[in-house]
């Protein structure tokens, strides 16, 4: 395993958990926070470095080893601090992998277009709740910031079981990104047969969502017939 150095801004619940996971995997990790009391969340077994200071301050970042960092994660409670620190890490120190947690999804989309990957906390949480309360509809896992592509887990009607994955792509016009089966993720081939319990993740344009849902759930006149097959031809 290739061991790397990672710098994390923010030692709240997310930052401390992330730092602990990274530390347990043997990587080098430094955690920055303005409150020294926040470092108590790391526990007694944490072997990384803690740095008290402002996350976008160069002296603080350099004390955390930003100049040798493989990645930088800004997960403090402030959008402005996260974005400023992420930009300094990327533009001043050339850190190759930078991500920032942003509470405002509109701002997150703007910064993602500028080349800073973001996690929009509010929209992600909402989408996960929607997935739990609306299990029969397509669950959007990822929406491209440009608004041209969605990745969604789409449930399948019984009529699709035993059919080839390529048939689903032909009839929906979507692309199967991957399928999760019995806890294992697979990249399907054209001859991949869909089975009960499969979790199918499709890529499609947002405008296609309703049509894709209805075909997958066999709810519309365009839904599949039990007798259709052989590449989607009846």
C-alpha cells in the first residue's frame, strides 16, 4: 500500500472521524482546528499531528505539512474558511487532491466548476433521506454540477429479471454505470443477466429521469413486455 500525507481542516465529527480512519490505515495525517479542545475527539490512540490555527493561514498549513501533502480536506463548520483554505492548498501549494465541505449547494456547484471538488452537506443529507423515504423511485446519488448528468439507483420491475443488461440500456436510453449484487459491485457486460436483488445504477440526463423510472418500473406504455428480448426487439 502506498502511504501518503493528508491534511484535514476541522476536527469536528466529520474531521475527527476522517482523521481516525486515515491514521488507522497507516497514513500520515495532520489535523488543523482553531480550538485545541477539539482534538480530544481524536482519542488517545491517534498518532497523527494536531495544529492549532486558522486553516487558510500559510504558517498553519505549513506546520501541518501542506507542502508534502497528497490531499487536503476542508471540513470545518464554515463554508468561507473551507473554500479559502481549499484554494490556498490547490493554488499556492499545488496539492493534487483537494476537497471542501460546503453547506450551501449552490455555492458548492460554483466552486466545483472552478476545479475544487465539494461535498454539499445539505443536499447530500436530503438525498439520503429521500432515498430512505421514497424507496420505489430513482434515488439520485450524484448530479453533475453542469446539470447534464445524473447517477441514480433505479429499482427494477419483476419483468426485467432474467433480461440482459444491454436491453435495459437500449430501452431506457441510459447507461448502466455498475450493479451491486450480494454486496459486490460489478461492471456489467452486454450479456449480464439482471437478477432479483440487484441494485442497478444508471447514468442519464436529468430530463430523462421520469421516462427512465417508468420504463424500469414498467409503469408506462413504453414499459417492457415479458415477451420482448434479444436486444430489446420483440
